[in-house]
């Protein structure tokens, strides 16, 4: 079954693994929610650090 993918380079949607612009395509869906998320704490910490660096916090 084919799935819709999003080009990382030009942000257009495609059904191909590589887009005509030369970029690779990945699935645009986020990971499934899981209460027992092993890496959630690290992901939230990285996002907080990114926001602090941008001056948003």
C-alpha cells in the first residue's frame, strides 16, 4: 500500500521516495501517542532548549 510522503527539501507532497527537486520524502505523520514514552522527557527538554535559544522563553 502506497502512502503519501512529504519532501524534506521543498515541503511538497508526493507518492515517490525521492522528489523531482532531488530531496528525499518522509512520512509527514507524527509518532503514535504512547503513555509509556521512553524518550518524551528528552524530546521535551530539547524543544525547551530550542525555544530558549530562539528567545521565546
